[in-house]
C-alpha cells in the first residue's frame, strides 16, 4: 500500500465527510483530494519527479496535511523539517537529503530562504505553502503508484544530539503503522484529531495518515501554547490527540483548565519521554479522560508500545490502573519486541533485570540516508537496537528505566534517571524536572537535578532532599539542585539532558545546593 491510497480511499468512500476544519476553512474529503491533486500537479510542473526529495518547513495547518499527500501523489519523498532548527542546520538537511524543492510557511519565509541559500544549487525552487491557490484551473495529473518498499519519508533527527541523520521510512512502514493504529486505538470517522504536537515530527505525523484512512476530522493548533491547545480541545470537540509530556504538564496546570468542557475527549496519548505516575494521575483527574502512554522512535514510524489497559486491568483499583498507564507498555500491533542483555540474550521477565529493547517488524526503518555505518550499528541481525534500557514482566509489558546515554554511572553504581525524577514529581510544587549526570573527577558522575517550580512557588532544596532520602538509596540521591525558569528542549519539545550536561562541562553550575552523603 502507498500513502496516497489512504486519501483516495477516503475520498471514494466518504467524499462528503468533513476532513478539515480550521478557522473559516472547511473541506470535505472530496474537496481535499482535489486540492491535493492540484498541489501535486504544481510540483510536477516545477520539475519534481518520482523519487525526488521535497522538504517542508511550516507550522501545523491544513497546508501541511495537503502537501504530505501531494508529495506522495507524484511518488516523491517528503522531508519534514524542524521549525526550531537554525538555518545552518536546515541547510545541512537540505544538502544531505539532496532536496530539490522546499515548501515553506509564511511565518518561516526568512528562515526558509536563508536555509535554501545554504543548500547550494541542487535546490530547484521554493514555494509558499499556499502558492497553488493562485492557479486559475486544475492541472492534469496522473498519480504515481510507488511500490510499498520505495522511500516515502526522510526524517532528520534533532541536531541537538549531534549531526542530524536522515531516517528513511517507506510507504510500507508508514501505512502499516496507520492500519495498526486504527485497530489499536479504535479510530473511526467519528474521531476528531487535534494536531497539537508538531506535524514535522512523528509524535503527530502518523495521525495525518491514520485519521485520513478512517475519514476522521483534522483540526490544528499551529504552534503550541497551553491555552491555545486547550481552546482547540474544547471548541473543536477533539476526541483524541497525542502530546509530549511537557505539553501535558503545562496544560493540566494551566489556570484556564478549570471549568472547560472537554467532554468529547475519549483518549489522551503521550509519548516522546517517560512520564511519572503522579503526572498520569493529574492528567486523568483533570482531563477526565483515559490516558495511554506511548513509546516509539522516528525509526519505527513511530509506535512500539502502548500502555492501554486490558479489560481485566480496567477493573483494578485506581492506584494500580495509574501504575499500568504510566508504564511503557506492551508491544504495538505488528511489532516484535525483546529486552536483551549485552550478549543479545533475553533478560528474565521479572520486571527487575534491565536490558536493551530491540525490535523488528513492518514499521521499522531500513536505515539511515547515506549512513551505512550508522545503519549497521543500529540494525544488527535484523533487529533494530533502540538504545533504551528497560525491564519486562511476564505479560510482555516493558518499562523503560533510562536511555543508555542518560543512565548515570556514579562510583560504579548505575542510577536510572527516570526513577529519581518520579520521586521529584511527587512534590506538589514541581512542574518539571530533569535528572542528569554531572561530571565528577572522583565519582565519574554525580546525580544532579534541574527543577522548574510551579508559578509563584519557591522550592526548598531541603524539602526535595528529604523526599528523595525517604524513597531512594543513598547512591541515587541528587547531590545538588538547580532551579530554572524552563528546561532546555530539543526541536521537538523533549527535555534535553545533553544540553544540561554540556553546559555543566562548559561552566560550573553555580545555583543549587550540595547535599550530604556518598556518591
């Protein structure tokens, strides 16, 4: 199956169904398919051919969705670009991907043109996202029919983790994920999806395909702000959406949440980072909707697991339900998953022994663009090695304890940062936190916590220290705290511990408090 077939099917079976509602714009699936054909023809006239790479640099909106299908319609490859990257990074992505055409949003024109100037002569042209609207008549188009294993998307990983790598996803990868998501999440034409997380990232982009497959409705939050996102949920009667934990924390703590009617919400999904059980409890209480933790990677289209409750689990006491919902979860439909030790052998299913998650299946990338060495390091023996450390129980449910790169090694002891963060999140005045390893000449690394307090609150490090000492072994205790107005993030909104570590190397962290105890 290929991407454009998803839209063709919806337009054939449900031509009058409402596909998009955004401000005064309302489009049925029949109308959406026509607009997509016009955009695809526009690219063809501009010299874009099947297999060429077309990049898009734009905020969330109807045009982003339309270009997604238009690029697929002519058999070209879509390369969504992170709107938070610098022109230098974007120029690298354009050059590395041999991109021939760049679509940009009006707000990002200056950034797009600067990035295009850095891309060199390979770029045939740039076009504003709404340019085809100026055409006076429909253009003739014969839609391409790419093979399932042909390249469909090229996603560049965040530049904050080093030189970006292009993740290659095929039509088979992303359409198999869309079909699995329909089954797993019981998506239907009655659903309204809120595009709140950035559409340039697979935290949201997968839903562009899955919701179209069932002829559901798409609504958009161009750029995230807690109040704006809550407005969208309420006014558009959103039934389902996927957010990163940072977004959810800001939304559940927003002063305007009380009194809002979010009764249409049937499911709140969260992915991109582990989440503490106390945060899950607040989400469920304040949104009054079921919550499902998701885990995945760009390399896997993205979902690998869901913490969706089984019928039996749904009947458990609240505390047990919250604990299951906060877990990484059981494998997503079509994903084969193992937790293995350093020798590649499955670890015991005792929910205590830590190993690395490896996966395989139809949704897994074939590798990195022009990076055979990186591909060989990540995909070994047919398995993609995620770099995520986890335990697994007898039901097959996994629980991530850390990224390999984030685990702290202090005095020979492994400290899993998510365990310490879960304790800090129990404090009612902690809005966000990140635990990371600060370089130390004696211990190798020492546990350090960067914390953001709720508005108007001054946190006492002695209180946090007391809470941690009650629940953590001595070697896991934070040796210092720093209090920040905001935590640094990657371009996709995830908290970046790498930036916290890099800053600690460059200059001594002055704020905070050293605590007593061993390393």
